[in-house]
C-alpha cells in the first residue's frame, strides 16, 4: 500500500486517533484528515500527510480524498456522514464508518447506492461495534441454520471477492434477533441506552420497515455466566435492522439491549422508554435526555450506562463487558452465535482497522452500499477481530 491508499477523516477524535494508530502499527501509512490542521499535524503519523477539510466545504473534502482508495470516517456519522460519504464517492474512493444510528444507515442505502455503483466503489456504513458485530454474527448464525458454510473471501481473505446470495431467500427465516448486553459503564452502552429510551425507529416485518416504539417488546436471553446468565432485554431500534435484511431473508428482524441484570430495573427502563417515546415527535429528532436521564440514573443505579456523548477513560471502558447475541429461528429450528468481550470502543476500532486493511487491498469485489456481511466474510472477520481483541465466540448453538 501507499500513503494515498487510506484517508482517516476525524483523525483527532478518540476513535480516529485509535484507528490511525492501529493502522500505522500494521505498517499502513495513512493520510490524516479533519477540520483542525494544528491538531492533525501534532498526531503521530502526520509525516505521511495531513489534509484539512470541513463538512461545510465539499470541495475541501473532495481535495482531501483525491487519489485515495479508501476513506475511513471516524467522525460522528450522524453529523458528518452525508458530506464525507458523498465526497468519497465523488473522489472514487471506498468508504467505511462506525455509524450506529438507523436513520443514517438507511439514508446511505436509499440516497447513495446508485452513485456508489456507478463509481465502482464499496460503501459500508456501521463497521464499528454496534452494527458490524451483530450483523456479522447474524449472518454466521443464519448460515448455520440453513446448513451453508459461513462466507469466505477468495483465498481466505477477509473481504469478499463477489456479492453473496441472500441467505434463506427461497424459504425465509421466521426471525432474526440481535441483542446487545452490557455490564459496567461504556460509551457504546450510553448511546444504546439513549436510543432505547428516546429514539423511535423501525423494525423489519414482512419485507418492509415498520415504525416501532422504543422498549415495545422484551425477550429473555442468556448472556453467558460472566454477564449474569439469563437476563431481560428490551427492544431497541438499532442499525442491524437496516443491514441484516439485505443479506438474510427473514419475516422479522429486531434488535434488543440489556443494560442491567435486574428484572425490575429493566421494567422501569421499559416504562421510561414508552414515556420518552411520547416526547419524541419523529425519528431523527434529537432528544433532550438531561432531566429524564438523570432521573433514570437515580432510579436504576446499576444500569451500567451513562447518558451522554463524552468519551470515558480507558480504564472504565476496559472494565465494561459486553455480549452480542445473534439468534435465528425457522419453525422449530434455531441457531445462535454469541460474541463476548470487553471495551466495545477498542473492539469497534479494531473492526474498522481490519475492514479497512481488507478493503484497501482487495483486487475485486462487490460494489455499492453494502452491509458488513455483504462486503466481508462474517466468520473470518469476526475471528480476526476476536484474536486481536480477546473476544470469545460461542458457536455451540449452531446446528451440527
């Protein structure tokens, strides 16, 4: 690779500096891009190139991305994604981000699919923690349920060499459910909690996205011994609902979150979520979480989340454990893949790094706006990240 292969936008932020540092540790020279030139030039690796660009100046973005093979957007996608994504496509570069919000991921598919295909580039939104892990695990579980081997790239590569077929297309699954479980404070848990309590969204039902209220349903899941075993999870409208139906045919796709081991506390969150949904006029409207969030923290002190966007210290993140559980069902047959570990922020950064390295080095593959499991081999990519982030992947519930 050359230094013009990968541009990291938002390189001065917590995620961007993490991703740029991990790429550099792998011998990949990147161009650092963002809005603050002084801060960019102070970063390690700035000798390979710095580009100052802002989302309100599309020409500066196109100039920053000119000649790049791939743009990794590490700035908040909900604020920057539309401009950065459009500029990357215009520059003929592939695109990755760590978006975890339904609205933006859906917008990427609906507004940029044709442009990405015409440009011959791969665009993958949601390649951080909160979508990619669940999306890839769901594809792995669904493949096991229908008796297909998990997808692999050519020669064992992480990036797919061609577009995969849709799993179970001829006989759709009854349900795909992805649950995110957290113990301890963590920035990703905070975002999930805020969305669960304050953001209406959609659920995939019978080949369309239907509006759904936060915490509208609950399910009982087994998070594993380290996270308390059997726990209640409440419905949360996450981006997996947008990505999973692209590669798995299912009558229902839903996402859930468990933020506390206490059943009564989960019920309290359920009630709070339903109440907060009445205050949110429509999906995509920024909620005001301050007063109610503080009340909920006092009501449920063991919930293990913090309402807010400020990054937490690494020691707190490292202690925050998680499990991502993908469950697929067709009739009386079921399959499950469970991924457990700690420090979701670090896992998300490594996911972006592995995906960026694979996508920048591939010679051919699917183009357009893709789900994580459409662009990458699910089992191979999850295993690669697990090896580096000390994750545990439990496939014991896959049919033999």
